[in-house]
C-alpha cells in the first residue's frame, strides 16, 4: 500500500466519525475539503449527495457520498480535471479504486466511478487533461496541438496526480488512508493500468488491465492507418472504393470463418463465436464471388478488391523488411454489431469507423500538430518509425520489467476479448509473452485471461460479463467477478485459476444467463469435455494450449519496438 504524503494533509483538520451525507458534520467536513492545500491543485467542488440524487448528467449517487472535484496543473499549460467520490453512509470498505479512461479520454468516467462506489469503494477518475477544448473534426484530439504539457498529462502525469490527490482527500475526510488501492481500466484505461504498474509500481496493490492500447504507436499510429487505407484507398466505382467492406462483405467473412472453424478450437459446434480464433486459418479468398455472382444479402461474397482488403486486416501492418508493426485482427463475428463494422469501414466511406477517427487524431493532431491533413496519404512505415522515437516514450506502456510491482506485492489481472476489433487481441498475448521472457514465470502476480467471442472491453457473442463493466450481474463474488477475484488474490493470497464468465440474454443481466464458460489463465483455454450441457461452465475444463506460431507474422519481428527504457525484443 502506498501512503499519501503527510505533508499534503497539514493544512486540514480531520473530522472523525463522518457517516451520513445528511449529517451536518459530514456536509461541513466535505465542504471543508475545498480548503485542503494540495500541490498545483485547485478544489473546484466539495459537496455531499444523498443516495438517488442526480450528481451529473444521468448519473445518480449510488449511496450517500462526498463528491470532490479539482483541477491540477502539473505543468504551466496543464488542465487536468479529476473527481473522487467517498461514501458517507457507513458503506465504505476502506479501499480506493481509480478507474481508467478510453480513446483520447477528455471526460470523467462518472458511470465507472458510481459503479465502484456502489461496491463500497472511494473512487476517482480523471479526464487525463484533454477536455475543455472544442473537438477537432473528425479526430477529437485538438488539445494536443502545440501543448506538450497536455501530451505529458495524457501520457502519465494525470493518472499520478489523481492518485496522490484522491488519497490525500480520502485521508483528510475519513481520518485514515485506504487499506488497499486498486486500479481498473480498459482500452486507454488498460494502457493507464500498465503505466501504473511500470512507472508507479507502489501506488496500487491490485490492477485490472483490460484490452490495453499499451502500444499506442502501433495501434493508433500504424494499425488504424493501415486498416483505413486498406478499405478506403484505391480504385472507386460510383464514388465508393472497390475495397470498401460493406455489410454484405462482412457477412461473407463471418459466414466463412464460422463455418470453417466453429467447434474445433475448444468450443462446441453450436457456438455463435470462435473460442480460440488463432486456430482458424481462414482465407478470405474462399468466400470470393464466383464468376457472374453479384454480392447480395441472400448470397454474400467478396469482390477481388475486398478479398485483398480483408487479407490485409487479418495480417496486420508490416514494414518494408517484413517486420510486423502491430498484429492483425482475428477471424470470427466480423459482421456482429460493435465489431468490424463499427471500427473499420464504419457506416459509409464518408463516415468511416472509429479506427479512422482515432487514427486521424494520432496522425494529424499528435504527429503533425494540425487538425486537418491528408490522413490516408500518410506512409505507415515512416509514421511508425518517427512515432517510436517521439511519442512512444510518453504514451506507450510496453516495458516488460514489472519486477518493482512484483516486489511491492502487487497483483495484476489482464483480460481481452478474442473478437476485439479496437485493439488486436494478439497484442495482449505478445506483451504477456514478453514479460515472461523478461521475468520468467509470472503467474505468481500476473495472469492473462483471453475471452472467447468478446468484443472490445465487453459485449459480443461470447461469455462477456465477469465484473468487467458497470452493469453488475446478480452474482458478485471471486468466482464470477474479476475485481472480487483480484481482491481475493491481493488480500487473501488466493490466485484466480478460473473466472466464470456469463453471456446474458440480449446481453442484459436482468433477462438472465444464457450460458457460462470458464475463463482460463493463459496459456490455458477452456475446452468442452465432450458431454454435458454446453451452456454450463462445468462442461468445460482448462487445458494448456500454447500456440507460439502465428502464420500471419511473416519475417523477422519484434513484439515491441524499444525506445529508451520502454520496450523489449521478442526472442
């Protein structure tokens, strides 16, 4: 556990015994936090709320609480906003949870904070210092232009000052430091989570790393640009690029990969998803249109240009020497809502997917310092090489040496869905293997769980609910909930050998469980035992299945490009 500096607390008198928001002493104590002196910090709000009160937008207070908001300036041009909510009705479990962000951030994650508070935590979030600016079109990342402080804040400073200020405020209000501290984040929050373990290893006792964009240069800078060029560049017919992947093309890919591979990778033949898509050596040419065939909803197929675009996306970007710059995406569920259509082609060539939006922000705003540029004309190889030298040391969290976090006694659970189209799942496997190569057996403090059929951070056709979102299921324990599993590991020494994941009917917990599967620590995966109800987790067992060979990765590769102390070669 990391103690907050006593020096931060000298200017505030602790008011013990604060229990209820309706208690005048609690309200006065909360309001009094506005005078707490914290480095480079201005407290902008300190107010009590009762359970059910509207706090902000549509977010309600899950319990009586003290809400504190502040602005921090780690640098002269910084504008880091953060909030910490502290339960005041006696439900506080004595612990602290900090939640991560997504994309280029720019907003307090109120839903995630409220969810953590509903579980008894004092919880905090930051906007990473990137809000308060009009969004660029279409990138949403103008705050970085000409402002190195914002880049540094987004890279790592914002999460650190939020941690320090929030812990100081909690101690000032309650009279005690958190007994345990946890960080929970997915996507950019996963990048932040790994940054915490690597750069600030003593700040948190347990960390949840969800689908991290920890190699942001490879993902936002190279993969997103490469995929966007694959579907939007080249010859056009009627104003539409020939390679553009329409819903009909995505259906053809989905049908082909599913027919070839379902039930052959640990799952069952009736699954609507692939359990381990690494085993699916699917060639898009097998669903190419036959001579004279016209693609249609009834008979989906791919044109020659679409075949080539799909092959590129599965393969991932390589440099001119054949080195893999970032892994490609996995086959399966290409046409499912929230997957390929959302992230790659988007609604139309004029309104491309989220990869284009975020990649544009990286390529134009961060790399070139402009809000508008010829994004699709950028050279992938050249941008990757430049960004590795300039942005990687600030943004990326790819350092495989987690020894300081391990010495601190920290524990880390890392998860990613096999159908993630925001961040290639193999990226997480590569990072885990690189940490293993650097440190040896890491299972005593770090475990990776690959989730069959799950999309980015949640959703999808597979077992996708296990405490990884803000909609809590009816069962919240260490067997079914990864945050509870992390608590058991940190506080009781009980390592998570399996986590039971649930797929709810229509992905809605209130409608009941449709099926469950065990999530197994890599390199294990769940395998159907050949008998029993396939909707029951008890019909599956965890078996070791390590597949180090990926036929898409052609030529010499590195899992992560080194820059300073951030990186390691794959051996």
